[in-house]
């Protein structure tokens, strides 16, 4: 390994990043063989770990927790797989695969180990980038992302979750790929990708100023583990809350509706069954909670742009 590129480069060398916008390949881009973790010494000496560029990326696994620390840059922390407990300004937030937590300047946080195989990919943006040019124009705009970066409302973090179109993982994979191709250096191409990410976050309705706390995590886990029977009514019965309370709480803490999370869980389980079993599409539809195979096909196509049958063929061809 080129020593000048440093420890961080090992992770990006391991990403095996692809340069194809197809969703299946983008997801494969984040299958990481990790070879290290953030130690107390590394966190204590950010100057020796992080590039001096206005935009940079680092990645690490979660085989070890990170001690409490803060940054003088905006940190975009994305979980590619597994579950990470991010304690932000004393608040315990669970980050699921596809979760992005944007932390404002001087926000104090630590990452605790829940899943040692979880991987975090971070984008760092130094505030001086927003002093001029098109980045300054973005900072001055009237949207949720620009207001957050300006520090309005004194909010320490902003939480996003990937919607059914899996667009967020595509943006993060493209960022990492662009950074890797540029030799782990800032580039005009990276600046363009960062602007595309900021624009998407500015326009997405799936955000939360709270994040997934313990109560939300229990609800989300119930949906994931019992997706075939999950409903707002079932969640309310399980946890002893009113249906209205469950609806509002889930939306406030995930940025998404309970119905959307249930659909996500059902599609995720269907993906596994399509790839690993010989069950018919009709049987899989029933197994994940749909009486109508037509409804299931329509939902699955909205996520993947292909039928369940075509997904099965593609997944088996890729193995």
C-alpha cells in the first residue's frame, strides 16, 4: 500500500467500488472486507488521520467503539450494513443500513458497537467550502439542508433514511467511487458529487431532527421481524400505544411512515427468499404478507424496476 495514502486507503481499496449505476452493483460496492478500526489514539489525533482537503472521505468498521469526540467540520456518517449506535450529544440513536446522520459543527458523539461487522462511511466537509461559489449559493438557499448547515435552530444532527428507491446508497457509492478514482484526493468530480448529494438531501421528505431512539428501534425491529403481519394496528397492540401515537412517533423519528417501513421490510425479506429459495413468486408474496401477487409484483417493481422473477434470475447470475 502507498504509505502516503495512509490507513484510510485500506478501506477504500477493499470497497471494490464499481462504476455502474445499476442498483444491484451499487449495493455490491459496499461489501467491505475491513482491516482495521478507529482506536483511541487515532481519534485523539484527527490531524494525523484526516486529509486537509475541504472535502474528504474515511471509512471504518465497528469492531471497536470510538471514544467521545467532536469535529470542526460537517460530518455525514452513513451506515452501509449492520446496526450502529451513534450517541450524539448524549442522545442514543440507532443507525440501520442505509441511514445517514449529518452532524453539525462541534457536535459531540461516540459510536458504540452493536454489530462488529457494521461499516461506516464518512464524508467530511469543512465550513470554508461554503464561503464562495456555488457552495455559498447552496448555503444561502431556503431548504432543510441549508438551514441545518447554517446552524438555524441550534440542531446538532439531522437524520435521513433511504427510501424505497434506494437513491441514498447510490449517492454514497458514487461519492466513494469518485473519491477513490481521484486517488483519495479532492477533485472537481467529487465537488459535483457532493453538490448532488446536498441537493438530494435538500429535496427529500425522509428526514428527522430526532433519529431512531430506543423506542423507535423496538417498533422498527417488530416491523422487520414480523413484516408479514405488521400494521399500525399491530404495532399499537404490541407496545400499548394508540395508533395515532405510533404513526406520529415513527414518522418523527425515521422521516418515513409506518406503511413505508413495512413495505421496506417485506421487500427485503422477499429479496432473500427470491435469491435463496425455490419458492414460487406467489408463495413468496403470501409469505411476506400479500394476498395479491399482483400487488406484490407492483410493489417490488417500484423498488427494483424489475419483476420478482427477473430479480431472481439476476441475483443468481451474479453469484
